[in-house]
């Protein structure tokens, strides 16, 4: 059986290419991007950017907020960067190829809003694909690290 080609996820003003990212666009990410309260935010951080979807959506919903996104997976980071480069508001978005644990050690920037669609499993059955398992399970981003201010 031939492999199914993964099509970009199309929104009204942008599309998300997701063929190389372990996690694809999902309802949880779309809802977070649509519902996060951004009206007072001038500096936003997206932890675990994946395809760049949430950072792009938050950038679309604000007129002047600067949005930084961190993504530890090199391939996902590259795809997020490509997705961001295609949107009209890309000058306000930046992706850093780094873990949040290392980012907080090297950046002194403060944020009005921090968003994340974090790994949601702490146990259970792992996927046969290591890259998918590491983004679905709290392996590289333990919940305590996400909540820590260090």
C-alpha cells in the first residue's frame, strides 16, 4: 500500500505544512491558538512550537505582539520556520531551535503570555516511532520543567 501524502492544513489566511513534524495539526492546538487571551500581550512565548501553528495564530490575532517560539526537534523547528516565513506577519515571529530548559538559561526576556500544547502522557504505551513518542509523552519536557520558573 503506498504511503499517504500529508497535505498542508489550510486556514483562511495561511497554511501549515506538516509533512515532517512528528505531531500534526490537531483540534487542541487550533483551539489554543483561537482562544488564548492575547488582548494585553506584547511579548508571547510558545513552548514546543511544533509546526508553528499556535505562534502563527497568535500573531494573526495581534497587531504588534512579538512572538518567540522554542522547538527542540530540529526537523519540526525547520518546518515551523518555513511555515512562519510564509505569513504576512512573520517579522514579529521567531523560532529558536532549543529546549525550553536551555532557553530559560540563555534568555533574560520576560513574557506577558506563555502558551504550550505540551506532551500530555506521563506513562502508558509508547508509539513505535521515537519522534512521535517524545512529543506525546513527557520525555523531553517533563511537566515540572514546564511549570518551573528556572
